[in-house]
C-alpha cells in the first residue's frame, strides 16, 4: 500500500474476536483514507469490509477522511468492529 514517496506510518488494527491474527500491522501514509486501510486489512484477512467499521478512541471513524485529518499517528491502534455490534 505504501509507495515510499513520503512519510510512512506504522499502525495496528485489532481484529474482531474469532480471527486468528488478532492484531495486524499496517504500513501506510498519512494521506491515505481510512477506507483504503480498511480495504487492505479486510482483503488480507478475508473479512467482508461492507459490514465492518474502524474505531479509534471509542469512536467510529469516517472512512472518507485521511489518517492525517483524523489525527491517527504512528503506532496508533485501531479496532475493526462488525457494524451489528456497534449499531451501524
């Protein structure tokens, strides 16, 4: 996902219970959208992305925004949650 043309971030995504990987490391760029990160994680783990949302700090994040705009920094951990659990 990273093109090495600028700053890179290493973030972590906690997968829902039942997925063996548990915590996934993602290298990305601050200008990538949350939707891009979610698609990458879901594709790698075989998770259907349409019924999932990413959360950070207890809030569901808007997928059209960039990591930079959301204040997601290097080393941050996001949670991938099924929409039916969070009421989406």
